[in-house]
C-alpha cells in the first residue's frame, strides 16, 4: 500500500471500499463510477479518468475546498467545472464533482451497477424499484447528461425530500451515508434487492469465429466469453444494433457496432469492434481495455432484459452530445494513453 500525504481513518476506508468497488465488474467498468468524502471543510473526490481499483496504489482523489465545490454545485450552470485543487495536482475532478458536493451525506458512492441499469431501462422500472426498495429513502432520476444537468435533477429532489439512494435512469446508482462502511453496506443492500436473472445463451463456436475473423487485419478475440452473447443471443443482437443504453458505452465504444455480414473492411480506423450475427464478437486495433469492459457490461445488461420488451435507450442527440463533450474526450484520451 502507498503511503499518502492525506491520510485519516475515513479516507483510508474510502480508498479500501473504492478498490473493492473497482474490482467488481457488476458495479464498476473501466474508469467509470466515483466516490467521495467530506471532512473538515474538504471534499475528496475521485479524479476524472482514474480507476477506483487503483485507489490504494496511486493517488486517485482530488482534494477540493468544500465551500467552493458547493458554490459550483448550487450555481447549476452549464459552464465547465473549474475547481482548483487544494494541493498541487495534474488531476481533474470527476465530471460528477458537483453531484458529490451537493448531496449532504459525508460519504457518497456512485456506481454503474449492472442490475440497476438493466431495471432502469424497463417501462415499469419505478414500480419494480419501489417494491424492491421498501423502507429505503430513494428517488428516481430521469436520464440527464452527467455533470451539471444531473446535479440539477438531484438538487430538485433534495429540495422535496430526504434521499439516501438515487437510481439514475440509463446510468446507475448513487448512495450516501455517514461513513464509508455504512455507504458500502447500503450499496450492497440496494444492489442485492435489485438483482436480476440472466438468460442462457449458446456457447461461441471459436473455430468459426476465428475463420471469419481471419479476413480482418488485426482482429482478435475478447477475453470475456459473455461478450459473444451480443451476437449469439438473438434479443441481445437486436438491442446491440440500436443506440447504447448508458453514457460510458457511447464514450468508449461509440454509438453503433460494425455488423459484419461479409469480408468487407471496417468502416473506419476508429472502429473498435465488430459483431458477426449468430457467430460472435471480435475486437479491432482501435479497441482499448475500456472497450472490452463496456462490451462485457452491455452483454450482462442485455441478458437481463426480457425478450421483446420495449426499453429506454439513449437518443441520437444524447449520444452525439456525449461524443462531442470535451470532458468525455479527456477521459477517452486518458484511456488511449494507458
């Protein structure tokens, strides 16, 4: 474990819990999600593009003035988040810093929980969640672009009621508590209550997939077999052809996959993966570790969606907005540099 200049019991526990979250692909994929701690007028929040799994071996937190962060959160404008760290740092505060500053709890955990995202796509999601989370102070947040727009929705909810849990449509889960351990326990309770079953799918025919891939320069197999369900499971394939379900898929995979029905070359050097219907999925040189993590998450989510169920996906405008957002381009560049 690295010795950190800023170290106390609460922050050390937050680091440990952040690592646990970051190592669980059912909660966190690649550099997604973020955690924070408020203490003695200071807000520690995960830096943009950093991995929670690395919290105990490198400094992933930015130290901010709580007063300044709260002012930014309450301003609720669409300007870029410009917060000066209290200590010299090259790190940028998370896109979600205003969210963490606004929520009154001492500890806030934000995850991209697979089961929560899957439920949030369904037409009767709020009814399902209401029944599952009986006894918990929770609130539904319709999809808004991460950052100030999402913070504004949460601010309006907090003006009306006490909230310990926010379910973010097409995005994930936010929980708040008085200590890191209480927040982790609440997060575990919510995700357990919202756990979904998955469909079974046929195993990939690696020989046939490899044969078809051999016509494409640089194509290679993903590590996680479940990713192939995006091409093998008929309902998952249908959903995969549509717009993505959540922001990070847009950021790290693009809007639509390359559907390979012939030996034609990829449509662009930036194409990172392809689907061969009924056969499997392959990655291309433009893919990163984040690409593969997002494809695994997409596969897990789609296997939890009942067949022929109408679901809520991101619109063309919402996808384009994410692709052209400087804050997300910054995260993309960080991933490419690894």
